[in-house]
């Protein structure tokens, strides 16, 4: 959803992750029917917005201005300018590698959520020209849920889930096993063998933004 005078006070669009194509498609609902918006009308065929390899989930930033995707195949995130995508503009997608204090986290994300949006009213501020805001990203390969600054890709805080133990805050100084070889240079990898952990694979945010629910592959519980 994005506020814009040219689109109406509050216009609704669906952003659909196309994992195999490495794209996000935009759908404009219209009553009982819907239509896709071609992101590249100057090229033959229908195109979505290119993001990273194998995007698996998407989340809308709290201000409604950007869609963030977790790209499992390329071990990174992407951000799409909602208004630019709806208006079929170019140059409206950004790639973000996740960077911890010690280097790049070359780990495959499995889920992404963002804080809930603010209610729209007549005093909505203009969107930033480039991505901003925080997203929460699950990295099952290193038992980590990271709080990531979408503006820079920096890890702000990390929560590690050891198997059978309580969650541990890592701060921005987290490490992950190498899962994408193209990010090996400068990757923040563990110094030795890594014990099996909880492996967070899915995330959900409470509607008021006060709680984050974490589904763990190796645990019979949901962490909150």
C-alpha cells in the first residue's frame, strides 16, 4: 500500500515473489479481477522487478514505501521502491548484502518480516529516495535472526538460538558458515566447528509490533 496523490489517497497493490525467475511481480487488484503491471514495457514479454536469486519471502517496510525480499539463492536482500514499481520506472531495486562487524554474512535467509505499518492519514510524509528502515531476517544455517538496517545492509542486532538453550544476543558481531561461495571474500565465518542449533526458519510479527515469533526447525517450540 502506498500513499500518493496521483494514485489516490490509499492505493493497494500486491507484490508477488517469483522465486524461480528471481523477480517480484506487481498485481493491481480491481474489484473481482486483477491485472499484472509489466515492469519493463519496452522489452518483449512480461517482466517483474529483478531482485536476487531465489527470493523466498517479501515484507513491506513500516512506511509502505519499500518491499524487501530475502534472496536465498544469492545470500542477500533486495529492496523495491513501491511507487517506482507501480509507475513502471527503472532503477527502483537495490541489492543489500548483510554485513556484520566482522564481515559479510554469506548465509541463506529463509524468512523476512518488518515492523507493522503506521496508519495512513492526510499528513503522510514523502518516501525516502532510497531504502530505509529495519527488517528481521532468519538465517537457519547459523541459527540466527538478524535485525538489519535496510539502508546499508548492516546487522544492528542478532539473536542466536542454540539447540536446547536460551536465545543469545550477539550484537552486530555475528558469524555464519559460508553458504554462497561468491561472497567468500570478506565473509564473517566461524573460527571452528559449529554445534547444531535451533535453525530459525520462519518469522511472524505481532500486529502491534511488540512481539516477534520465531519458528525453529530443530525445536518443538515457537520462540517469542
